[in-house]
C-alpha cells in the first residue's frame, strides 16, 4: 500500500485525513446505497467497484494500525479533558 493510494481512497469517500472507523463505515454504506446497480439511484457498476476497492484499502490500513493509548494521544483526541486537567484547580474554572 502506498500513501497516495490511501489519500485517493479518502478522496473517493470524500473524507478528511482525520476520521474514525465508524465514519468510514457509514460513508461506505451511504455510497453503496447511492451507486449500487440494483438499488441505487445512480446505479454505476464501475463506481461501486471503485468504492469497494477504496473501502478495502481503508479497512486494510485501519486493521493494521496500532492504536495508541498513551496519555498524550488521549489528550490530543480529547482537548477538553486536557484543559480540564490543566485548569481544574484554577478559581476561574469554576470547579472550586
């Protein structure tokens, strides 16, 4: 897998470079419903093949991705918690 293939798959899905697996799956279902030749409004077999190939590549990448449960990654994913941790004892925060 090349990075350009990963970026192209995200473009096919119309997603940014920061997405969750849930967002990838939801977008795949939406695109399949729209483009599937049997049920979709736009029934395009070539487009559905492209969508499924992009989904397979995204799933391959996410399945092999090593998740980080480090404290730094947690606070990057949850910036409100970082602020709460930094300022919880400050009188202006309103906690005390």
